[in-house]
DNA sequence: ACCTGAACACCGTTCAAGT
DNA sequence: ACCTGAACACCGTTCAAGT
C-alpha cells in the first residue's frame, strides 16, 4: 500500500516525538515508513516543508475557540511540550508567518495586536527554554546513573540548578505580568493584528 | 603558527556571521583556520561546546552595568541580531543556564526574579522571530515563489507580510507592556533570581 | 502516482601517528 | 601541545528507471 503526504507527516511526528529533532532526518522518516529516502520527495519538496507541516499539525491541537488568552497560551505551550523539540519546530516555523499566524491572529482579537504578539513570543521563548532545560536535565540524569557500578544515588544534582518544576509556575507568573500590563495600559487598536 | 581555543571561537563566529548556522560546521570552521577538522577537537570537546563558547562571546558584548532593564534587553537583542542566527545560538545555550544566566541575574536585580525571566524570555522569543523573519524576507527577495500554502487569507502580500521594519518598534511596545505590568503589580522579592 | 537504486557532496567524531 | 590522514557512520537532495 502506497503512502500519502499525511502518512509522511505522521511518521515524521512519530520520529520527532520519539528521537528528537536531531535524529529526525529524512532518512529516518523514510525508514519509519519502510521506504527509500528519495521516496519522500514525492510528497514533500524538502525537509523544511516537512517541518512546517509538522508544526502545523502540532499547533492544530490547540483550540483557538477559547476566549481566555491565558488558556490559549497555556494550551499552546502544552501542545509544544507534548512533542520532543516541539517548541523549536513550532517557534521557527511560526516566525515565518509573524503577521499571519492563526494563533497570533486569535490572540490579537482578544487583547490587541501588540499584546497578542507579546504573549505569543513570550510563550515561544519560555516554552523553548523550558523544553531545552528539561531535556538537559533528563540527559544529566542519565549520565549520573549510567556508570553501571560504583556510583549509587545520593550524588548531588550535577549540572542543573532548577528544581524539578518551577517552570510551569514561572510561565504562569510571566503571563500574569503581561496581562497586568495590558490591563494597566489598554491598547488603542483591539481587533486586527498589525500587517 | 598553532591555534588557540580563542582562535577557534573567533573563526567559528566569523563563519556563523558570514554563512549562518546551517553552514557553520566543524569542517568549515576548520577550513577557516586552514586546519584539518580533527584538529578542532584538541581545543573543544564537541560542537555543542563550541556553540556555547560562541554564545558567551556574543552575550559578552552587552554591558550588564546598565540600570535600565529596557536598555539591557534592547542591547541584548542588538547583540544577537548583529550575528547571523545569533538569536538561535544564544537562546538555545542560555536555556541550559535558566537559573544561572548572567543576564537573567542582572535583570532580576533590577525588576525581580519573575520580571527578569519574563523580560529575558520575551526578548529571546521576539528576537529569534525577528531574525528568522528577516532572513526569510531576504531569501524571498531573491527567489520570489512559494509552493501552494494558502492557510491564512487576508494578506495578499506575496512572500512576506511585514513591512521593512515594524519589528524593532514591535519589540519596544512589548517591552512597554511587560514593564507596565511590573509597575502595576510589583513583585514581592526584589533582589535574587529564583534558584 | 509512487517508489527504487545509485550517486553526489556533504556531516560530527575518533584515533593512531606525526612534530 | 598541536596537528595530519584516514576512517566510520551518518546527512539532504537529485535523477534515471521501474511498476
């Protein structure tokens, strides 16, 4: 049975979630589909386009209907964190569409153009940071427990400084600050994002 | 004449600024120094470490002495934008040190831990977005055609939607919003970033 | 329409060996 | 201490050719 473009995107997302962006090569995605690497180029012009489709799929998971900007940002964050390196992929792709991103547009409807963009880019920044930091912590945990014999638990947390997770709460507090700023000095334009 | 570690970092930054992150391979950096690729591993354990040293060098260009958080963020932004893909490199590396970054620490002294982190991660998000967007615009200016996408209507503008540069002003307005939020609801802790 | 097979010009990293 | 040369296991992309 032959593959469709949706199959390629789905396979790529499986590889991304499982092995991360570094290992998400065209060749590995092809292997995931039991197909030669060159076969992918029948469904997708290049790797960048594939990444864009993957980002779209991740973002599609957030419900844009919400009327609460805080909920919207939190959901976007969760959707990105749900996939390994999801924040990097989504943030990079969404940067291309800065004026025409669906999420930005929705946020702009709710809090104005400047507020919407500020919320969006803060969300990207914090979530990328969170994801990188967590992956580094995971990796450090592996290095600590890897050397089979000799070193038993009790070794001080080598490398990482942050507690298990202040990070979701930290994100929420930043959101509060921005929303407080918007309440304090409401924007002049309310509906359309700046083109 | 033999090279030192600083030479390697300098060469890597030259390649980054000139050809971008994609082309900043160990092999190209080695070529920049007229040396075999393997020679680099005498100065640096791997590519990641080299990128970290490059990020440090970029960040060192910002004066931490400033007492104005707005100036600090603007300078950090300028330093990252001054090097091709500088925002990506710095943001990725700084995410590792979330609790212990020098810039974050300084910002936390000025506006509290939550405000500092919010300002920093907003700055990363907006600057990465700006840089990606500008590079895409540059690229689009050369090859002006795109395989059918058609997700978001409203922008008839072929290629890029944003005007030459709202982006610096957009950044400044976001900064205003966050600082207004901090003024409206001042943080309880003033000096130390949260560990 | 969808795929194979082979090729091209690249990667990061390791390691024995030179000076 | 600093570097070479060769190797290993990878990349993205193209293209003629098959079905």
